[in-house]
């Protein structure tokens, strides 16, 4: 393993989650798709609500996941694309303008340099002193105060303006993450907001043009990204996820955590109308503990209440974005927490929007190593796609979401059809076939 990793051929993603830490290595197949050649996954430690709390524990697990992935691919890992989330993430909009007229006060051709200058100014936006901008993405351009443009380069005018969506993160949390990664003997190539990464793995051009909200339910956070007219309009991170549901079951039913998690996976329903009032499940006692009978109705009530709270917050974020009437493509739910039965029905009841599940598969070639067509891998796959897209379309300002163009379906046959099929899959219990608690 002395060879150097070819940055144009191989891409590495690291998803540091509250429940799991996952490292992926992918190979570029003819600039069309990525083939997973390295996979490492460990149970997460030292991470809570999407943020690293314990350097030693988190570093150990990160190093383990990276090592497993590196060995399975027989390739060294030097640089990785890392996802970031947590309640410290902030987002807001800002407006910037530059004058571009000639000495004769005449309109001139708008160049890429003008766009780059606006992008540079957006990164000088006023943010909390303890924060750092991690993404600055333009939303719309205006030429001479009256003409809106999606891509102004090549047009003419005297003044160029743009609205930007700014995302910042706490410097301390960024520093802790970078320190863990360095201790794992690798370097951070790109730091990417997790909901943006997930959107690359799950949403097609039609979705983003029509208006869509992506909700990624992880272990410690629920990440939201909203698109309309192919532009990212709003991002948010809610510090609640699947782990809080498990904790509620543990405390509400008086069970060990592993039994609470198993109950949630096997019997969990986010919405249950016809409740079986006398239906029980038996939990076998361990050690000196006696067997315990759990009334399923109580389990359903606990799960339903917490998931309702989470999606009430999601709905509020949709309302705050001003996009609630423009989401023609509805909501896509993904992440490990999206596997609860009847969750789609509950989300539709709360938001009034169409809901479907998202599976990350369209831009992945078939791999004999691992099957990643599960919602919990959406972020990890998206981290690879971020770097892949930038490699296909190298630009100076890599923060800009609109520049991240993945291969078009027209070029590669059935890609869109495959993506739509993947998104419309509805097997709620694909991952949970084990009948034993």
C-alpha cells in the first residue's frame, strides 16, 4: 500500500454520524458512475447530535472505519471528504453587487471573473465571530437591477447583483473534527454540509426545479434542504433523530438500550390508527432480570409522539423558508430513521405534502463489495458525489451547488429511470428481516 491515491480516479467519503461512522472509497468509471471498492463501517462513539464530544473515542472509531475501507480497497487513504452537521450550523441569505460598466459608462460583457468576485464578497458576510463560512451558494443573479439570470456569464450589463445562501459552522466544532481526522492520519479535502451531500445522492434535476424538501433522519440530527427552480433555498439541522426515539422507548418502557433499539426496528410504527390494545411482545430477561411483557400500544404511542415532534419542527422550517406553496415534488425522507413503518403517512398528515423515500443508487455502479441502496448511506454516497462532480467540472469556486453537475441521463441511457425507480421503492423493512429481539 505504498502507492499514492489518484485524486481524479478515486474518491473517499467519511460520514461521522451519531449512530455509525462510515468510510467509502469509490472508483470513477469512465466519468459516468462511481463503483464502491472500499467500505468500512463502525458503531459510533464519542459523537452526539452530529457533533464530536470525545476526541479519543471518536478518533478511534474514525481510524477503524478508514482502515477497514483502505484494506478492503487495497489502497491508501490520504484525503477524505467529510460531512458536517449539528445544532451549531447556521444559514442565512445575503446580497452583493458590483459595477462592471466601461470607462464610457457603457454595458460590458459579464465574465467569469465578475461572478467569482461576487462569490468572494459573499464570503465576507458578517457572521458570528465564533463561526466560519463553509458554503456560499448563489441563488439568483440580477443584471442592471431588472433582468434576472441563472447564468450571467456572456450577457452584458453595467451592474451585476446576486443573492447568496450562506452556511456557517462553529469554529470549535470544525477544529475538533479536523483534529480527529488528522489523528486518524488523513487530511480533510472538502468539508460538506450533510443535507447538501444527501441531496446529491437522491434528487434529480426535475425534483430541484419543481420544488422539493429533503429530510435526512440520522441518529442524532434531522437534516433539511429545500430546493426550487434548481436553486437551494433553505437548509437547517434539527438536533433530534432516531437515537432520541430509542432513548424515549428505553425510559418509557424501562428497558435496556439494545432492547429498546430492537423493538423500534422490528415493531416501530410512526403512525397507528387501529391500535391493538391487547397485543404484547415478550422481552427475554438477561442475567437476574425477569422476562418482561411490553404492550405494543405503549410502544406506538412513544414513537408516534416523538416523530410527530420532529416533523412538526420540519414543517416549521418549511414554513420559515417561504417555500411551502412551491414544493410540487413534495418531501423525500431518507436516513436510518426513515425506516419506521407508516412514517410517510405521518409526514403527509403533518405537512399536507406528497412524501416518498429516497435510496442512494443512481450514480453507483454495481459493486460486489457492498450494497449501499439503503437510506442510511445517503450522506456517505453524497460526499463521494460532491468530489466526483467537482472533478468532472473543475471551477474556482467549489462551494457553489449549481456548478456541481453530475452526468446527464441523456448521456447515460437509463440513469433517470433508475433514479426514479429507486426513489419510489417502498419496502419499509428492507433492512429488518431478523425475527429475534
